[in-house]
């Protein structure tokens, strides 16, 4: 690497760390270590590393991730895979594309891409799946032509289709996306973001269905529930509906929502529960219960619906979800529920005309995250708002989309501008730009990693959380193993090069 490139990397890394100098010593130390690792990864020597060994190591790692991914389904609560699928999926993108790029044989490249797609499908991240497919297509266009290109595309398509068909979570996500595209109904906007937080309950999926959840109470608290976060905007109306049934007819299942007014410090509580043959409601604090209903649906199932309006003068951070039994005690009470829906606006009837779409919800969440990130940057343009401040800033300055609070900006550049301001973002751009130029000077095929990284972080921010920046830096150095645009046929004629 040239002296100029090394200087650019070091200066960029220093600029990236500079805005957090005033943070806690542990934060500063962690950021400094990350910056050093980026520089060291970019200086990785490739002269004594056999390409075949790199490819085999990457393939083994991808295969291990594919094997490990199903553990995320155990109890529907394994850390990482179920709660942060984009982060885990982001880990696979660049190793997949790097292995496919370095492999000298068509079959090995296809194997790397199929393994990467398999691991990403098992995490359920559509955005990261699109990123690896985009990078794979660039690889195909760069390295293959004619019949070979068609064969590789067919292998990748068949492999991805098979995995999508057998992976329940992936199939559900694909169906949801199609429903979003072709749905011509009224289109209520779902406000639930991510997975619910289980408070003193155990959750599972009922055997034979992927839509009906089972909640079992594990402590005495009457509010034990599976809760989802919402922001109640001043004067805004919301509707909540769910189908549920209790295992024991004497239990008191229902819905429980609670929060606290940030101005008056009053509790904001809305409850619906069954009392014998009757259903009762309760609302306290600055919130108005506009309407509610409980309708029997047969086989002991009940459809609950309520509409509320916030009477607070400030946004209220609120938690709502189904409860197995709102009686003090009764550990072990169990309910089944399905079609839990949180919609923006007051729905006067008990029928929700369209199923809320996860795809639509996530799109709205990203738009609001973009808005909040830009506002945070404008408020502190030089050094930003600080590391780990996005969620709290979003709560204090909600952008008006009435969606739950995201933890980051869902875009790498907006995230950098929000956290580190112009100084830190410029440093990161300098680092990434230097790595990009270095990689492209060594091999045009480095475009594969560039496209994969860009697509992965365009509507997400997993550059650091998934370790992508380190793989990108290493890939910039490893691209020297491809001194030019080499096709598989030419690769086989290069003396001293391993075929794997």
C-alpha cells in the first residue's frame, strides 16, 4: 500500500474517533480499537496467503453459520438471530461475495453464494438478502459470459428458491412482501416494530401453525404480557385488535397497555380483560378510550378491538400487548393469540379490513428514522449527537410518523452524521474511499464487495455492528490476489494459482 493511502487511512480513522473523545473512557477505548483494526485489516499482507486456503476458510465459516442459524428458532427467542436478523445476516454478505470472487472455479463461486443466501434466508432479513443477490449479480456480469453465466444464474436461483420454500420465516416474509404489492384494501398502517418483549411470560408457536402464538405466565404479576412499544402522539388516535382464547375459562386474559406522561409523570394505562362471562375495560391517565368491543368467534376464540386517543401534551412512550391472566398470582395461565394489530387512526368497527404489512411498516420506520437522523445532525453538525443516542433522541424529538422507536438511522451515512457529525462522517468517508480506490486499483472485481456493502447499508446501518467494515478492509488488501479481470478459463492457466 502506498504511503499516501496509509496516511489517508490513519487520518480518516482519527477523524472518526475524534468526536467521541469526551465520551466515557470505555467508549473511547472501544472506538479506538475499532479504528486500529480497520487500518490493520487494510494492511493485511497477501503474499504468503494461499488463495485456496482463504476460500476454504470462508466456505467453512459460511457453512457453520448456515448450520447455526436454525438455533434462532429454539423457543423463538435465541439472542441475535430472532431479535436482530439484519445484523446477523449482514455478517454473511461480504464473506460470501469475497469467497465467490476469490474462487477460481464456477462451482465453488456458486457454492459460496448459495451458502450465503441460505444463511441470510434463515435469519429472515429481506434487505440483506437483496444486498447479497445484488453483489452476486455483479460477480456474474464481471466473470461469466454466455452459457456459463446462464448456468450459474440458474444454480443460484434454484438454490435460493428451494431455501425460500423450506424456510418458514423466509416464506412468511416473501408472502408478506407480495401482499404489500398486490393489496388493494384500505391499508391500515401497522405500528409494531420488531419482536415483542416478553415480560414474565414464555412464548412459543402453536404446533402446526406459524401464526398462532402461545403465552404462558411465569410469575404472579397481573401485567405479565408480551408487549410492543408504541409512541402515542398528542391528539393522535390508535386502534388495537387481537384474537385470543384462554386455556382455562376461569382465567382473566386480555390486553394491557401502560406508559408514563413525560410532563405530568402520570401513568397512562388501558386495560381490557375477561371477568367470568363479561369483558371489562379500564383507562386512566391522559388517554381517552374511544371505542372497544369483544366478539365471540367460536371455539372459545374472542376478537378484541379498542381505539384510544392520547390526551397528553407530549409524546408518550407506551407498551401494549396480550396478557394470559390479569389476576395476581395464577402462575402457568396460558393463552393463544393471533392477528395482533396496531394501527394508526381510529377504527370505529371491530373489523380491520386489511392485514397490516411488515414490509410497509418497515418502510415507514426507515423514513421516520431518516428524518430523525437528519434533524439530529442539523442540531449538532460538527461532532454529532454521540454514540448510542439515537433511540433517546428519537423519543425526545419524534418525527411525526407515529411509529415505534428504532435504535439507529437505517442508513450508514445518516447514522455517521447523526453520531459523529461532519467530522466523524468525513473521516469514515475518507477511510472507505481509500479502501475502495485501493481495491479497484488491484482488481476491477472489487466492485462486487462495493455493491454488496452499499446495498446492505442503504436502508440499514450494519457497517460496524456486523463487522462489515473489517471484511471490506481485508477484502481491499486480498483483492491483490486478482491483479486484473480474470475469467475462470484464464485463472486455470495462471501458474502457481490454486483452483479452489
